C-alpha cells in the first residue's frame, strides 16, 4: 500500500473517532438541557435547541462552501474545524 493509502485510512479513522466524540457530546448536551429546563417549558426548550442546531449547521455549510470557493483545501477546512 502506498503512503497516500495509509494517510487516507488514517484520515477515515480520525473522522470516525471525531464522529464518535460528537455523538457523545451531543447526547450529553441534550441530557443537560432536558435536566435543567423547567418541566412546563421542556418541549419548547428542546425545540429551540434543535432549531439553533439546524441553523448553525446551515451557516457552517455556507461558510464551508464560501471558503472552498476561495481556494481553501479540505485539509485546511478540517484544520479550521478543530
């Protein structure tokens, strides 16, 4: 296998681990929101949280498209995301 093949496998593994971490973080943050929201307003708080998350994803997608359009590489975009 070439060096590029190993780099690609390593990248896939890192993205997989990144996704696992995001899944844990999202689950824990939703649990915290549910525990701290007043019971009478819990559904509204969760709905607002979902709307904010969806809006943030849309803004991130537009930002990524703009950066890629300005000549950024995917590697630079991943580095920006942390």
